[in-house]
C-alpha cells in the first residue's frame, strides 16, 4: 500500500490542509504564490482539482518525462510499467495501477509537492521554485517540471489503471 | 611523480577492466547484494547512534565488487597504498625530511591513527588525514601542500589509513571536537538542493532500497579513500560527498572545506566501531 493511502496519514493530511488554509488565508499553496513564473494552484484537501494549464496533459509525453533523468526521473525511485528500464527504484511506492487508486487531482497534488501530503516525505516537489537551500545556481528559482510537464505526468499516471 | 601517477592510472584501469565489467549494479532481476540476502556482518552501534545496526558499504555491493576488495592482489586501491609506502620515506621540501624521519615505521607508528581521524589538532582546528599530512608537510617538511585528491595525497592517505585496516573506527566527539560534531550533524539532517534531500533522506531512511542503478547504503566512511569503479581510481571521502551534494541538484562545498570536515567527523561517528577497510572497493 502506498504511503499516501496509509490510514495513519489521515490525521496528518487533515492537519496540513488546515494549516495551509490557516497560514495563507485560503487554500493557495505557499511557494506557488511567491515564485513569479509559477501558475497558482488551489489545494482542496488531498487534491489539486484544477489543471495547471489549459492544454490537457499528454500521457505519452508524461511517460517520457517520467523516465528522463534530467526531468521527472520518477523511475529513480518508483517502479513504473515501462519496458526496457531494468534499473527501477523502490524508494517510493510502486506506481503500477496508481491511476486506479488516486484521481487526477490527488495525483496532481503529489506531483506538485508531495510534502503537502506528508511533510516527512523524501519525494522532491516537482512544481516548487523557491525555499530550497543552496540549489544549483542554474536551477535556482526554477521548478523541476513546467506546468505542462506536470499535467503530462499526471495524465500518464492517471492512465496507469492496473 | 607525474609519470608514476599516470602509469598508476593505466595499471588501475587495466586491473579493473579485466576483473569487474561494468553493470555491477544489481536489481531484483539479478543478484541481490549481501545485505538483501541477509548475509552480512553488522556492528552494534553506540546508544546515541540513530542506526539500529552499522553496516559497511561492502555489504551493499555486488559479489564481483566484494571479490575485488577481498584480494589484495586484485584490489586496485593497493596501487595507491604501495605508492604511499614509497612516498613515506621520500624526503621532500626545504627541510629535507620524509615522513619516516619523524614517524619511522608506519606499520608501528600509524597503527590506529587512521581509525581516529578526523581529529582536532593542537591549533584547535579539525583535520582529517589529508589535512594532517599537509600540515606535516608545510610545518615540518617545509614542503608545499599536496592538492586534494591528487595521486600523492591519496596515496599517503590510503597508506596511513591502511595501517588501521580491521581496527574499529573510533573518533573523539567530545571536548574541542563537540562543536564540529554538532555542525556535522546539522549538515547531515539539512535538506538541500532542488531535490531537497538531506543525507538522511537516502542513507538513514532508505538504505537497503534501490535508487535506479544503485543500491543505497548507510553512507559509511570506513572504507575511504576508496577505489570507486565509477571513478576508475582511488578517491577521497570529500570527492564522494561532493557527488552526493551534486545529486541533490545543489551547490556543493569544496573538498577539504570546514563543512565537509565537520560532516566527515559526524559520519565517522555514525560508523563508530565499523572496521577500517582502506582501501575498499565500491561501485
């Protein structure tokens, strides 16, 4: 069972949703508002229901971004149903069938910033541009994925139904 | 020196190409490392240590890599150890002294020294073996410092630490060392870089898991300087730390910096009791 579905995380999740709402006076995630180039997004409980862009996510592009080491590099930590990728990681949960377990909004929040679900998570935030300690100079102020890439990865993950 | 160093590199290359082909990384479709096969020796940590058992990086590596380390004739790290042995008695600098002029036979005088470093020096500053060797050079030999990760400094460091092989790591963290220890500990648990990883993210929370082409160890330092197959040569702990920080997509610190020295002390303590393996062989 993935960490995000563990019953033990229920209170944590509720607390985080509350905190976010309390601190910023509304359900807008911190970080997103302060980085100029990032699209603001709304966290609703465990989910970011609205897409970050007007262009629907492309699951094929999302699969590519998931493999790309300079991009999402999901494969470093997660098992994904991608052929010819022998060195898959098991630091994070197995993502086969994740599209049947989580809806798009829930997937989107976890790709944007899994620490909003579980602050102890080691999973990097893929759509966060500041608040990092000594990021590489050429990466400072930039998120790992663009808004469209987030949508692509979410579309890909949502397609993993079994 | 230059000729010798490059010849050494070539030799090392030859030794590794014949002994261990690339692709030593294993996953669940291939051979499992001894840690996962439950074939490993662990050391019981001190009470304050956050780890429940101390496991050398050796047990996270493949059989081939382990075999390279196990045989002193195959182990390419010994090319540096042997070079270090030669350098030990070679006079250098204006004082016309060699290491041996003050320290005589390293097998006797350096036994245990490598297990106790890094150590606070009489000037109150923390030094690792590399730093201590350079301190001897500038202060007593009147010779220039050797560059970090240069072959001669690696050779001398490996030679000195090798004299403690099999002895338990035992660093002092109290008294004058305490502030360095705290600084190192803080570094260890601080998330950094665009990926927002601390040392603990990988090596405390997730050791034993696969991270793409590698298998996460406890990040123990008992084998350094280590012959790393990826480098095709011996390398310092600080070189490895630099790589780790870069893996967080973060700006790194310099080898020999105060930050890395403090971290080196903290890491040594996390492995307090593990046997020194220098020169180890790692992926």
